[in-house]
C-alpha cells in the first residue's frame, strides 16, 4: 500500500487516499464517510480525486500497462445499500477514457 498525499505525490491537489497493488492489479482507493443525504456529493468529489490521481500517474509516466486498474470509492457503511444506477455511466466513462474500472465497494480481493 502506498499513501498518495505527501508520499507518492507532494503537490497540494486532492488525490485518492491510497494505492494498493500486487503484481497484476492496482487499486486507487478513495475513502469517504457520509450520511445518506451527503453521499451523492461525496461520490462526485471522490470521482474528481480519482481522476486527478490517474492524471498525475500519467503525467509522472507511471506505467499501468501490465495492471488491471480499479478506482474504488469506499464509503464507511454497516448496512447494505442500493447502488445508484447513474454510476454505470461513470463506470463506462472511466473504462473508456482512463482504462480504469470504477467501483464502489468496501472490500477488495487480490486474485
């Protein structure tokens, strides 16, 4: 795991919280805590931070070619919830534009 702020990247822009990886997968993770009423706003902010991180990696010439890359929005939650269907269009945009799989979940698995 690599912390992005003041470790991998030292500029002041808001980026994802951390990057987890093995030899096949790369997970860009943004952790959010939000009430139900603020979740949409936090989701928008999380996507922006993930995009900034992806663009910074590209500008620093960090090669992701050999990795299946995921952008994760992780909300602290103890209860299951229905995923907003609008997220599917953002998933398509992330995959087409950045070659990154956008997901919203709290658990990852290194296969």
